[in-house]
C-alpha cells in the first residue's frame, strides 16, 4: 500500500516540535502500554472488544455521563445482559458521590478489568464525579496493565487533557471553554477532543480553543469515526474523517483531515497518509412527489433501556425529503431510488419498503448498523409532523414560536421568586430546574430585574434565541417549545 508523509504547509520538519503562533507546541502522548479507542459518537465495539481480550474480556461500563437525574439510573440499558457485552464478565460503575468514587469498594471491579467503556452524555458529569479520586487512579492502572479504555461523544472528549464543552451551569454544550470545567482525564495528554463534527456542523468549533491554547493538539472526530491511540501513534479506524488541528495553516483552515488507515505521530505531529480509494459517487434522481407522500409520518426507533426510543419525523419541504430525529436539527435526504435516500451532511441512508402505499417502517443505515423504526399511527404522528413543518417554516422566516417570549419571561420571574411553575415544563426540564434552582436563584438575584427581552434568531436545532438584559448584566437564552405549549428545554449563558 502506497504511503506518503504529510508535512503540513511546509516541507521541513523543525525538530520534534512544531511552531505555532510563536509558541512551541508540546508533544502529546497516549498510554505507553494500553490503548484508547476514541469515537465521534457511534460506538466502536469491534476494536474495543478485540483489544480488551475478546471472549475473555472483563468489561466495566461507566454510564455517569448519561445520567441526568437519579431516576435515570433505573432506566439505564442492561449493558451487561444484552448487546455487545452480553456473556462477558461485566460490571457497571456509577456514582455522583466523590467519596464513593474514592472508596476501595467502589473501584474493586476495575482491579482486574481489561476494558472500560465510557458512555456518552455530558463530559462534565464524569469530571465532577471522578477527577482526583481513586476511580481515576484505577483507570490509569487499567492502561498500565495493557488494557483499553474506550468511549464516544462525552466518553471521547473526557479522555483528553483539556476538556471542551464542559459548561454545567448552564448545561450548554455549545460553550467551548468553561472556566472550572476544562480538565479532562488526561489519558491522552496535551489534547482537546471534539466529536459529532459532521453531524452537528462543528467543523470550525475548535478554532477558539486552539487560539487560546496553541500548545494543544486538536482532534475533531466525525460522528461515525474512531481512532486508536497507543503510545505516540494515533491510528484512524474510519470510516469517516478526523480533523487534525496542529497550529498550522492548511489552505486557509486551521486543520486537515486524516482518513481510515492514516496515522499521526503525536510527538512530531507528522502524519503518514495511505492511498485512499475514491469516494463512492451516489447518483441523485428526481423524486416523484406522489412517492414522497408515502413516507410522511413519524417512526419510532427501538427503546434504549427501559425508556422509549426517539421518534424520527419525516416530512417534505417543497420537493425535498426531510428528517428530524428527536431534538436534533432537520436533515435533508436525497433520492437514490424510489425507496432509498442518502444524506450528504452525514454518512447515513434511509430505506423504505417497496410496494407500500404508506410506508410501514423506515430503516436507518448508519455506522455499519441497520436500525428499523416502525411507523407511529396517524393520530399520534400528525402533531409531530405538524410541529416539524412549523419549525422548518420558523427557521426560514426566523420567527419565534408562539408563546416562547412569554414563557421565557415567566420562567425567569418564577426562578427569581424561588417558585418555578413545573407544570409549564417538560419532565426533563423540571427535574433539571429542581436540581439547579438554588444556583440559578443566586445568579438572577445578582443580575437584578429584567429590563428587556429581545428575539435574535431561530437556531439550527430549532430553539428560539433571545438576549435578556438585566439591571446588572445580560444573558443569551435558548428555549424550545413543545407542541403542547410547554417549555421542552431551555438554557442560558452570560454575554457581554
């Protein structure tokens, strides 16, 4: 296989260190004996289990990043009883109590673990629970024994030394640098790791981090991509891309891409690039509006754990098939045939059954998996489709959802008085508000009375974005309204 060496925008290697913005970029190191599997979101169980020992693996799952409230623990998937870890020696470790995380009894399953899986969610929950505790020490011991630690999304970012998207109050993962929440576990040193890059339009999000911390190596992982890190070598497992931010200019960008089979020396920051086959070309056909109408509706994905799975809403915007999965942004799909549609923003396809006047299901082909979602009955799906169409129109018109400003004003006023109206909130928002009420009250008390609320825009994922001016400061709010008129989600951050 033909290989070439990537030297960035110059043909010289300046010793072992790269010059970046006038400062020497420090080397990055992975574990000397063990391995890291770091994914952009989709799990890479194949490589993880192979490195962990296959059928002889002893797996520990840490789901803490995914547990938003105590009640969620009971609804966690049966990690050790079904799925890729079924039949293996397997344990689940979770706590938010640092004293427990620092106890000998809690870390006992890690003593002979060969592989640790870090679930996705919010990376700050992992940091709050385990930084500086015996649990983190034992995780390093797993690596020192030659074991493997793996994870995607939050479970990817936490493996780096610099933790991005760590804002907890407000819980807002669009904030790249959150003072007090910038320290990761450091399995991979001098590194900042971002994830879901292609799926969530995060191509340039690391720029602000690299400007503030030019000594770091920045890594941006596409949704379905994984890398293996061992010693001073990063290997791309694919199938999609890894963006490498090395402090250099790459044709006007701060990063370049590596693909499956490529490697990076994390000390010299020199990449070895293999020859890649050309990208497959998908031929787009002109869709028949009558055919598209067969697919309108909502489709229920399988449950994760004891709770219901997310719903995917399929609707048509003009002559364009659109999908919205859960609270994610709308994604256009393009016809490859009458029943097969592909996305351009991510590596995903939707396939509908042939010969049905109204599709009974849709199959999502993504990350090497085929997941079937069953059609929801018309009465239940109608309000979901109407809400998705209305949101698409609001984004075009850049108009707020009816009642969102009034709901925002009431939400702030109620928190200031210490008496939130939980009936106007979704269950998730109500639980988060109860947990954070004391801290929020203090923030709003310090700000004083509201002076103005100004609508700014409808964000990519559908929130109405407002600027709220107080007597002693200002905040940016994002608020999502549900079809029943309740506040589905909301977050805020301070602005100048």
